[in-house]
């Protein structure tokens, strides 16, 4: 049996690196600057271990574009290399010096070192026809001048350099001259290198601009960061002009190792996208903002920055090799969001209520979509009260785990019913969105001893003795034999009659409105189950009991239509009839 080792022809490998390895051309900037950061990190680590002399150098990376020479130069004052190391790590493709360094000096920890695959160096050939490198090791000795063209052929010679450093000169190819524009470079650096750990200076003539923040907010102690700093960070990273509604700083060390900051943005209109956006970093190096699995799917409209030094990326760092890790991160984020909501509910109630109406739909949705999140957060969902303030379902029921929750989904249209509750000293909760009503049904499914009833399906009332004559009169006036006629005592100043509909029938009617395909007026008609509560204390109703009273049917019809008007908008036919009755009776 023949045995051997596979060989690689660099002449064929370089085109693959150039065209297929990386998803975007711009990534070459990230790779070369990341290598420069690694070189500095290694030098700092060796100093801390007593392996290198602390020469007090001010660590920095400089980038210079020269349109005349058609070059981009990246220089760092990190660990540098000698001729032997250039031969080992540069002339051997896919041999990672970072991995060997970690293995020798760090054990399991990477101490912020970014490189792993030994291929990032060659990404420069995406835009360069030739690459030069000048480098000198921290150990001293001669420097090395290395030159390589796009075919993989290289030359190497000694050179004189004053201090340890590495300088990369990319000779830009004819097709990629746009990269010599400083504004384009600044934009790319702002995307990929905005939070790298050492100063990155873009040189423009005699001027230089530091393009990064070396102490990103997520790497800092949350207790030392103000709300204003969180808001400023959010606006900068996500290009927003308004403060976020909600913020969460995560520092996870076990069993997952990652840091991040999560926000809920303020929506400007109903047309804003609710899709979540998470930016992933790897030791402060931007990786991607398109890995949707990092955000739990039940947390819609969330924005976040995550730095995951254990992120299982592929060689181009554009995609994940193992999405199980990201699912664990997403699960941890979900738990932390629920914990944050609980913490604000218990300790920052005033701050929570300030923006609650804008945040509530996202938390309600999350509760309904994810059982674990719902179990953790359901009890913190607040509802506005018609008499002011907010309350949870438990608070509304005075801590009991059973009872009836009365609500309104339109404070204006149902104002009369709300007033009846107010007269009895009873609060009404506001559930005025589709998701509110869905959440009410979800809540009932979790506790069948709690029922939600809209104010017009269960208003506070006092039952009164029935009257057969009035019952027949109102059935005739309503033209509804199936209508239930009830008699209540609401006082002389109370409405003559009120319409109510069973909660179940009303929910069915709402569902029909939502799913009606043709918008037919038929779907807005109240289905069977409607009842009319007649107020026997009302003077007009009392007149109907007097035999000599004229126009009884017209009066009863007017009372019925007036009751409908307090409950909902009249149909075109009902409105026409109501106007005719007004003219006739007046």
C-alpha cells in the first residue's frame, strides 16, 4: 500500500483564496489589521511573562494609502518576525503562528488573539498584485524584507530596521484602485475594526485619524456605564437618532463565554421593520451582522452587539461551523432578557412604566412564542389602567390567582361602560391592540381560573325583576327574536339601555373581522349572543310602562339604537333609521 502526504500547488491555491475563500473583498482590511493586533497582543503577553523586554513603546497600527505609488501600507509595532519565523509562518500556507503561540503560552485561553487558521495573511491578494513585508523580531537581529506576487512566488532578504515591527505594503491591482480612496478605507475600517483593542490611525498626508474605540462598551464594567453612554453607543452602532427603550448588558462566563449589549429600539412608525439585528464580534473584531440565529426568534425588534471569543467560525469567519453554540447563546440571551424584565419590574418600576406601552408588544409576543420565556416573564406584563397607572393581572386581582379581569379595547367608544365601573370603584385595564387580546387568551390558557371580559360584556350591574310586556316590546323593536332582554337598575341618570355581547361571541366577531378577505360589512354585524340590558330606573323606560304613552315602538327602537351607539359604530342602515327616528320623535 502506497502512503504519502497531499501536496498543494500555490499557483492554483492563490486564485481560490482570492475569489472563493472570503465572502467580501473588504475583509482583507479586517484580516491584515487583525494580524497586526495579534502581533501587539503577543508582545504584551511575552512582556507579562518576562519573555520580552518592556521598551515602553506606544502600541499602535497605522494605515496609509498612496495613490501615486498605488499602495496601501499597514504597520504595527508588535512582536515582529525573524527570517526563521517568516519561513515557518508566512511561506507555509495555513500554518497559524497564533495557534502555536496560544498552545505554548496560553493553554486553553486565547488572551484576545484573533488568528487561528493561518490564511488571513493571504487575503491581501484579493486586491493586491504584489505584497511586500518588512519585519523585525522583538528578539533583535536583522530584519526581513519579503516580497510575493499573486502566483505564490516569493523572494526574501535581510534588511535593516530600528525596532521590532511588521510593515505590510500592498501593491493594489488595476481592478481595485478604488481601495486607495481614504474615505472608502475609513468606511471599511469603521465596519470591521471599529472596536479593535489598539489605536488604528489612518494617515492622510500630515494628518491622522484614529478610527476605532479601543475600550468598547461591552468590555467595560456595567456598573461604570451611564445611561447616556449606553444611548450614545446604541445610536452610533445602529445609526439611530433616538434613545433605545430597553438596554441589557450581558457578561457571561460559564458555561458560555461571551459579552454583549442588547437594546429595544423605539419604532418610528407602524411600517418599521421588527426584524432583529445582532452584530457579532470575535475578540472585538467584527464578524457579521447576518447570523440571525444569535437572536432568539421570539425576541423581535431587538438590536444587539455580541462578542463571542469561542464562536465556532469557519475559515473565512463569515459563517458558523456549529450553530449549536449560537443556539445556546440565544437561549442564554432569552433568559437574561426575562431576568432583566423581572429586575426592572421589582426594582425600577417607574423607569419600566415610562416606556412600557412601546415595549409591551414585544414582551407579550415573546411570552406567547416561547414557553420558558413566558414562564419567567408572564407575571411582569403590565397593562395601563383607565383610572391611571399600570397593573399586572395579579395586581388587578389583588394577588389572587383567580377572578375576572375587565378590560377595554377602545377607551373612547366604551367610555360609558368604563364610567359604570368607575362608579363602583372598579378599575378597567386597557388592551387596545390585537396582540393584547391574543395575550389575554394566552393568559387564560395558562390559568383557567382567570377570565378576561370586555367591559361591555360584563359591566357592573344590579339585576332587576323582568317585565314580559317590555321584553316583547324590545324584541320587536330590535327585530331580533334571539336577543336576550335583561332588566337592571342603573339609576335615573343611567342610560336607558346597554348592549352587551358574550366574550366568546365578541372574540369570534373580532376574529372574523381580522380574517375577512373581502371586507364585507356583514362581518361587522354582531352575531347571535347579543343581549340588551334595560334600565328600569330610567324615566323614558318608565314611560313605556304607562299604557297611554304614544309611539312606544318608536321609543323602544330609539332606545335600542342608542344602546348600540354606546357599544359600537352604527351600520349605514342603522344610522339612517336612527336619524329618521330622531326627526320623528323630536
